[in-house]
C-alpha cells in the first residue's frame, strides 16, 4: 500500500501563486508516475500534471506556462507550483501516484487539498 501526505494549497487572489506538495510512503516495490489531478464542484476529475519515470512530464494545456510540476525521486515527493492563478483554477487538488505493489501497477490518490482563487 501507498500512503500520500499532501500539504500546501489555500486561498489566494487571482494572479497570485500557491504551491502544493505530496510525499509517498508505504510498502511498494517502485513508484513510477507522480502527479496531480484536480476536481472542481460538479465537474470531473482532470489530470493536470504528471512526472513519469522515463523523465517526461505532462502538463494540461490550460495551465501550461502557469503551473510547473517537479519531483524529488530520492524522497518520493512531487511538487506543483502554481503561478498567475485564475478563479477557474479553484478546485480540490489531489496527489496521484502509480506504483508497483505486489507485482501490479496500481493507482493511488491523496485525500486532496483545497485551492481557492478569488477574483
């Protein structure tokens, strides 16, 4: 099993910046992908940023140039730096990990941290 501890987020005015971080721990063979989803009220959960073991990253088009995802492999921590935030970025941000557990690749999500952007 994988446990995810998230921190950061909060309330900021439009144009401001916030960051969130997530550290994975537990019993697993290997962590492959780490990243972030977000879910706004009444909307689907969207993948917004991902770091992959092959060194590639993915960032959703609507946040490119504003959000940066990074990862410290040594301590299984992923960061999301969010700049020039907009009211439409308001959502619960959930850490995501894909890990090898008992021989199988399995997804895990954190409990989420609220990001609120006021206009």
